[in-house]
C-alpha cells in the first residue's frame, strides 16, 4: 500500500532516479578527494622546490668563492721571485685569500708529477702524491678543462669525505706544469641542511651530472657516497630541463618519492630534494578517511531511504527524517573539516563557526558567534575585511582575501578566506555569507624567507664584506652615473683616492687580522666624514679606497680629504715602519666640471696621479690634481 497523498507516478520517478543521484553523489565525493590529493601534491612540490632553490644558491655561492681562492693563488704564482721568497711571505701571497674561504680545506700547488710543492696549511708541504686523482689527470690530459669538480674521495689526512676544486697552472708554451687544487669537506653539506625538516625517509642529495652521489643528508648510509647511478631517475628528467619536480621510485632504496631538483649554477652538480610519498599524502589520507566515512554514512542513509520507499513505508515521515539526516550530515562535514567554516550576515555579524575555528585561532566558536567579522582581525588588516564585506554587499558573488587574525594566545595567524553570497531561497535575495578560511602562515613565512634571501643576495653583490662600503663593481656603475648626472646639471664632481701608507709592511709586522682592522677603521673614518645622501665611500681594492663627491668643487674635495686623513690619524694605531709611526693615509683628489669629452678613465687617471704624488711627497698628505695638469700638495 502506498503512502497516502503521494501520486504513484511521482514515487516511481523518484525510485527510478534515486540510484543515479547516489552515483552522482559518490562521484562528486571522489572528485573532491582527488582534488584534495592533487592539492597536497602541489603543496609538497612547491615546498620542495623552494627548499632546493635555497640550498642550490648557497652551494653555488660557496663554490664560486672557492674558485676565486684558486684563481688568486694562480695569479700570485706569476709574481716575480715568488719561488725564492721567504716562506712566510710566499704563504701570505699565495694563500691569503684562500685561508678565509669557508669550508675549504688545504689549498695545494701541485707540480707535473703530482707532488705538492706548496700548501696553505703549512710552510712545508705534506708528503703524498695525487697523480692518480681525477682532479689531477683531467688537467694533465686536457688543457681546456677550466674549473674541475672531482668525484668524492677520502682525504689522505683526516680520512673524511671531500671533493676537490682544481684549475690547471698556465705556462707560456701550453705544456702541463701542474695544478692548483683545494679540498671542500662534504661534512659542510650536512651542516648546511641541519635543522631542515625533510620528513620521514626524506633526503637531500648532491649529485654529479654523471650520476655520482657526492653527498646525502641525512647521512644514514655512507656506502652510496661516490657510487655512480647512470640510470638515475633524476638524470632522465635533468636531460630535459635544469630544474623541475616529478614523482618516481628511487633506484637507491626503492622508496617512491616526490623529487625536486635544480642544477648548481654552471657547475656539473645537481641538488635533489626527495620527500617520501607517505609524508606527502599523510595529512590527505586523514582527511580522505573522514570524508569517506561521511560519504558512506550519507550513501547508506540514501540507500536506506530507497529501500524503505520500495517497501512502501510512510513516505512523508521518511522524507522528513531523511531531510534531518541530510542536514546533520552536512553539519558533520563542517564539523570535521580542517578548514574553518563561517556563516555571517550581510551586517558582518557572525552566525555560525565550525569547531575547527578553535584550532585556527584558539577561540571556541561560541566565543565569536554574535561578534562582528573584524573582531579578532589584526588592526592593520581590518580595512581588507571591510572591503570584502562591501564587495559582497555590492553583488559580487565570491571574494578571496588574505589577511592576519589574532590568535587567543596573542600570536598572529595568516589566513586565506573565500567568501560567497548565499541565497536561502531560489531566486531570492542573498541574505548570508559563507566563508571558508584556512591557515596559510607557513606559506607566508616561506615567501618572506625567499624574499629576504633575494634581498641579501642583491646586497652582497654591491657591498664589500670586510668594510661594509660599496665594492668595486658598484663604484664603476656609480661613477659613470654621477659623471652623466653632473654633466646634465652643469655641476662640479670630485673624486678622492685614498691608500693606506706602507700597508704591506704593516701586514708583515702586525699580521693580517690587524691589517683587516686597519681597513675597517679607514672605512669608518670615511663614513664619519661623508654625510650627504649623494656622497659614496668605496673599497676600491686591497688597501685602496675611493670617495665620489657629486656637486663638490675642489675646495670642498680638499676639506673632505683632509677630514678623512685626520680622522684616520686620530685612531693613533701604531705602525713602526711608517714615517709617522702610526697608521696614516695618503689622498689624491681631482675635481672636474664634466663635459661631453669627460671620460671616467681619465678622471681615475688624474686622481691616481695625485695619489702617487702624495706618496712620493712623503705620505700622510692630500694632493689635489688639476685635470690633465699638475698637482698641488695641501699639507702633511
């Protein structure tokens, strides 16, 4: 017997479409879980790519720094009499730069037979022949090898793993006369990644482009160091692009991982971050299980209703029960979602908050219901929320925003919200706003860290690390710029060149650490004198400094030069081998009204001529040079 008041045709139509509706519901649930799975993969891929980029940039900067140390040693070998010089002076000339390079072990000069002839760690080179090492044979066999990065090996002295950076020594006839090589401890790679959360069975690997494993963190198994895997999954992808992400099974331990790789500068090295797929999908599996339970419950309820209808039970009662069950199930979705779900009136007052709100901001839902949306929003970001409300009231159906909220414990949480207008009746006016909010604090922190790193790299490119003044590259750019600007404005431009008097003798007597302090004191003296925004102090190279003085005639240039010279002397640092008995500087100054024919090179030449005259005149004095003419000593 059919329930009373229900047309049989309508009942048959419902029973016929019921299975299709259930199938559509299950398909939708599967689609939601699949989208969540893809989001988890994309989030993990982005995090791995960012981590790989940070490590690659640090390694590239370190390798480039070590290469400069090798080139400095090669340049010093060409100095006259270097082979017969006193050992201490020879060590200082050859290895002064290399001794400050981070993570660099011994720097060696090796002859054509593979024997050490000079070594940075000792005046007397240690015994040991390296003619069998690949960083020696590659230069012996190839004159065009350039900078070579060796396969990993255990060092003769110390026994720890290392790689070698090497360059061939030049010779007039092109014959092989030896190499300069420096070792780099692979333990520095583990130190670099210490503290990074790689997850369970996650790895960070330094790989050579032929498949040789150079270093691996965490260092659970050193047996793979130095082994070559020519069929590595990374190499297959590296053949197509210098960086990327993919998912594969490792040939080393058989674990399926999400890989992010990036080539290290122009060097034959690849940084590879690998995250186990179990870690990538751990959070998603928990969410998927919760959704699956809800879907099964809803599906079971639906099938029960169909069965009850097929048995012709009282339809109206069952329909009301099904409606209540459906509402409860949808509330369960909100209650178990990790994202916070909010219902807000068009007046901005909260009507409902899901339980996950407490996990997000520390407040229980009942503490926030009835309060305005902006109640716990960061004061600086409240205009953002007010704008969201205004746009929704204006008829925009959906608005996404990112802003800060205040956690109950006083901390700040970044959230990303997606707010939609809801019409409770078909065709009626919108009377409610539903918002889904999620915590994006970790993402914002990663973005801020990447921005800070970019700013740091830009700063390092234009600043001298020892003195904090502008470096030579910045000097060349600024001097050319100021010449053009003073030409346009028809104003004078002055240039000072300063040189520490008898500085090499100072280093020989007091040591390089004290020499570095002298350079820092000179830089501080320059900063204490030049205070106008356009004036620039520069470390021009070695113990030589420069000062660019826009809109400054010769009288002003001399005043500034004398002020700097006196400020340096006021430090009163003893210097037994200097004429004054203390550390002093000589200054060469030149002033010019830049015209169409004014060249930067000639301006530098005139300033250098004035500086030479100051040195020749007894040092500790300022000499001003007329452009293209003579010089005038100010005083000693």
